[in-house]
DNA sequence: ACGATCTGTACCAGATGCGAC
DNA sequence: AGTCGCATCTGGTACAGATCG
C-alpha cells in the first residue's frame, strides 16, 4: 500500500483495449508498419493520445536488442575542446532521437576504460563514441570485443576504428608557416604530452614544415597541456639569458602558450618583440591575453556534429566515405611579429 | 545469415544450466539474497565467470521498473565550472553503479528543456540532475509532472527541488571583504547576467558586504560571463579618463576579469597599482594571467560528487539534511593590492 | 513438523512469425 | 492481397510450492 498508487503507466494492452484492436496492431501502428487500415490506425492513435501512452524502452530494448542509445566515453579533464565537442555531439544526437549514455573519466587507465565500455555495452548501446586524447585509450579499446561500431576522434587516423578528426598536422604546418612567413628561422615547439595523438601530429607538422623550408628543428619541449608546464619551460628558456637561441615558439595549445608568455615576460622578454608565440585551439580567453594570442582555431562544434554524422552513416551501414577532416584556421592576433633584427654574433 | 553470428550473450539460463541449478537460484546469487548454500553460490559464481555473464539491464529494468540510470541535464556552453562538475558527477555515479544519460543544450529554452526532460523520463531514469545556470531553467522544469526526484544545482536554494550549491553569497562577501581589507572603499562589481542565479547571489553578497562596511555601491555593470563583455566594460570605465571613480573591481568570473584587465591595461592603467581586480572561479588559466589573478576558488569537483551524494540520499528516501553548501576560497595572487594613495582632489 | 534451500511458473511490456479471415 | 489476431519470445524478478535433512 506504500507505493501502489504510483502512476500506473498505460501499456500497449490498454491502448489495444481502448482502440478495440489487438495489442500487436498497436505495435504495428507504433512502428509504422504497413497493412493497417487508415481508419484503424486513426483509432489506435487516438487511444494512444488519450492514454498518453509511451512505449517502454526497456521492454522494447529487451526484445529488439536495440536501445536507441549511444554510449559516449570521454577521458581527460574539463578542457574547452572536448567539452565543446561533447555538447554539440549530444545536442545533435538528441535531434536524431538518440539518447546518449555518458561515461567520463578523468584519467584514461585501460582498466577503467574497459569497464566503462562494458558498462555501456551492458546497456545495449548501439554504438560507442570515444573522445579521448590519449593514444592509449584507443589501444585499450582495441582489444575488446565490442559487437557495436565505435567512432573515435582520432587525428592519427590509424586506429582501425571509424574516426572523425581535425587535421592537426595541417594545422601545425600552417602555424609554423605563419611564423616562417614572418621571417622566423629558429622556431621551437612546445609540444603536448607524448601519449596524445594530437600532440604527435602537431610535432610532425611542425617538423615537416621546418624541413620543407630548410630550417632546423631544435629538440621540442614536451609539456602536459597545462599553463603550468608552459610556464616551466618558459622559465627554463628564459634562463638562457639575454640572447635566446630561437625567435619564435609554436605552442601545442593556448594554455601552454599562456604559461610560456607569462614566464617570458616575467623575465624581461617582450612578446612579440623578442619572441613570437603562436598557440593552438583558440579558447575564448585567448583574444584577451596580454598580448592577444595568435593561434590556430579548431572548430570543435562541427567536430561534435561530425561525430554524430559519421555514426549515423555507420549505423546505416553505408560505406561511409567519412567526413573529411577539418583544417584549423589561423587567427592572427598580437603575439606574433617579425623576428628581432638579425642578432649580432653573440658576445661572451 | 548476415548477422546471426552476432556474439550471442550468455543469459541467466545458460548460467543455470552450467551450474546445474535453476535460473532462479542464479538470480538469488546475483542479488545477494539469502538462502543459498555457500557451495551452490560458488558453483554459480564460477559459471558466471566462465560464461562472462552479465545480466541484461533491459530485462531487469522491465520487471523492476527501475533503470539504475540517472538523467543529467545541462545548459550552457563548455564552461570550466559546469564541465568539471559534470565530469566528477559522472564518475561518482558510475562508481555507485548508476548509468547517466545526458541531455545537454547550449541554450536553455523552456521548450527544449521540457523535451529533454521527457526524453529522459521515457528512458525510465530514476532521477534527474539539473545543472543549469539560468533561473529560467528551474522554472521551466517546475511545471512538469516528473514522477522522479530532481536534484538541481541551485545557489538560490529557493527552487523547491532538492539542491546542492556552492555558497555564492558568502564567496562574494569574502571577495569584497578582501578588497575592503586592503583599504578599498570604492569597489565596483562586474556582474554576470541577470538570469543567472549565481550572478544574483554574488551581486547580493557584494552589496551586503559593502553595506556592512558602510561603503556605497555604485551601479553594478552586468556582463554575460564572457571575456568580451569584461573587455567592453573595462573600455567604458577607462574612458572616464585619468581618474577613475573606483579603485577596485569585483568581477563575477575570471573570464570577465580577464577582459576587464585587458581593457584597463590597454588604456594605460596598471593592475593592481591603479585598480585592483578580483575574479571568481579560479579557472586553471587564472594563475598565469598578467597579472596573476586574485580570485575565489570554487570546488567544482566536490560539487559534482555532492550532487550524487544528495541524489543517493534522496533515492534512499532519507530525510536528507542535504549537503551544506561549500564556501569558495580566497586565492590571493597579484591582481589585488592596496588602493593608490588617496587621490588628490581632481583638477580640471 | 519445520526452516533452509532450491525449483516451477507467472509476469514485466513490448516485437515478430505465422496463420486466419 | 490486405488486415488483423494468436502464440511465442526476449531475460530477468517475485512468489508460491516442493524437497530434504
């Protein structure tokens, strides 16, 4: 008697009774199957409306083994890029009448990843989307027998999964090209962590663009995306003293660029007079840094939508050509400029 | 024959057969019910492991009418605070063996909110979590017959729903107190949008703290959380000319503080020498702004966990005392300092 | 006779193949 | 042939009854 009065929801049988048909005729109407007389369909639909009937997804999922749910796995913290992509993906999915079940994890340990996948699988998700920065995340999932398609954000394009991506490589080349075009010849790279596919692609682009121009690549510094790591390397670089062995830095993301600039200016260098800095991502804050940061804008919104688009194509079993990767766009602001006058031979 | 070989998952009957018991006994061990001989339990567990059996949530949900799923609604863009909270909430939920079905929307129009709620309800979620900045979001949901508990992040505490919050009011007072303690008497406020509950609470805190100290409150500027709006107001303020009518600004969030500082310094003012600025949130970038931003840190991680904690309590039907709101913590960096020398009467 | 242990069967709310009009 | 209904199935849980020491 405690909760017996719990809103008893109408079932397909209630609808059938009210409409004066059998329950499977109702089922036909629900699923838009043929062979239902228009008049009958009308009656059923009226009954459905009258009872405010909604089919039970549980019962439906049980028998169809399909849930109209997509599993979404994300790894990493609340960064602007992934967060945007998630939001837009989610909205697109809802518009396509898919529910999305989310499993996020701060760290991407293989074990937790695997258990997240299993959790989703157990929910009968029809597909899995993986938005993970770490290469290891893809590897960890590789081994699992999924049974459903998986779409990953994978700029390396070598995961074997269906993938969507932003062309990090071309973005990086464009960034370096911008610097080189300004006259810089000694362009360092402050890279993201080695386990990040995006970071690797950007390193590759940086290296190739330098090579294509006959410029030498100094050993890249590898940070962890955080402003703190940018600050650390900036401080280390500044210790070189008054004359630096470079005139420009291509930072792997805007946060590291921020930390870097902060360290540099803290040591008496001026950006961009003494050194130019270009970032990557174009987070909303970048335009208001001091100086406003030149950076490569990534269209995360479209990325999110593209993920769903790809997913739908895969689910529809189309031999999806795949969405071509977008190319980041150069946003020129005030942190880049021509290099300082050719430095005179460094005295003792 | 196309997909008949689709990984046939083991059912409770398969386990029963392998263990030599009835499926019902298997159900008992699954649900930790008594009256199962230890030896039998062992056999069943071995069979479960051998078949890698996992109960079907669909079947279970069908009969129990419980889905072990929580619906999560978020509104707004990919901001640091909400994103963090979502991530931590999600992880906590998974640890509590709850799935979370997400419905995010960039804008919080009543219609889309309502349809999101219905979508989740149809999925038989056991509860709904609402992480929305806009007051209107709560109002829109008020009218809906939910049938399940709803926990909202609501710093106003007047929504009628179960709520979790960070004490924006006390945070704001602490921010103003910091400024006042430094000797400032003319403290302006750059507020968040009027439809944000947090923004309103901060305005209230700012006003009350000023009043408590016998200081006058100049009309607050209301921005939209974006650095651009901060920049806009900063520019406007700077137009006042060499002598400003204030010595400190309490910004509603770090982004607006960033834009504000950028505008001020662009017009020849120095922070904190000429004007002190304090932000709110402590986003990861704040420590590397120029100058590093003094701000009020909000513990979004704990907020996310508290949401789940509260939800669990509500679901357990406890007369939840509720988690007491956390108080933001003052983080003193370099954007605040004592006010400039008492300004001499302004000449013509 | 009786409590611990286990089994049989009904049931949740739909989808679907086959047969009947 | 076009409409519609009956029976059966999905994979679990719940409750009553059977078995055994």
